[in-house]
C-alpha cells in the first residue's frame, strides 16, 4: 500500500511530516501536535516512562493517549485506534510511527473501504 495521507485524530486533520521509523517500539506524538488537535495534557493517561528520539538523551513521556489514525490512498482508507506516547521535544515532525503499525495497515489493505 502506498499511503498518500495520514490523519491523526479528527478525520479533517491532515498530519504533515509524519516519520515512519523501523527502529522504534512506540508511536510518538509531540506535545505541539496534541495542542494543535485542541487536546490538553488533561486528556492524557499518566506514565513514568521515558523514551529516546533519534538516539538523543532520554526524553520524559508526559503521558499516553489513544487516537484514531486514518491512512488514505487512491483505493480507499483504513482507520484504527493507536496508542501514542506524548513527549515535549522539538521536532520537524508531528508524529513518529513505528514501522510495524504500517505493516498492519498494509496487511489489511484488501479490507479498505473506498
């Protein structure tokens, strides 16, 4: 499947600059993206874990949240609920998705709804 559009959260919200990274084990949402979705940190589940982004020093996780992700291509679309860890860090990306998530979307691509 060649994905042309990724939407995180509201169906009308197109997420630009989403990185797919085969080396991470969690889906990362940046705090700035959470706020652009008009959500607050009050909507997060608290956690005490930290993560690393791009091999840098550990970054504290503010919390976790489950949001719908819609992947669209010419032949249709699929939407799934995905759990993200939310971090406060500077990035050119709105989110970082683990490669295995896209593999799930691809394996189910024959079930897309046009």
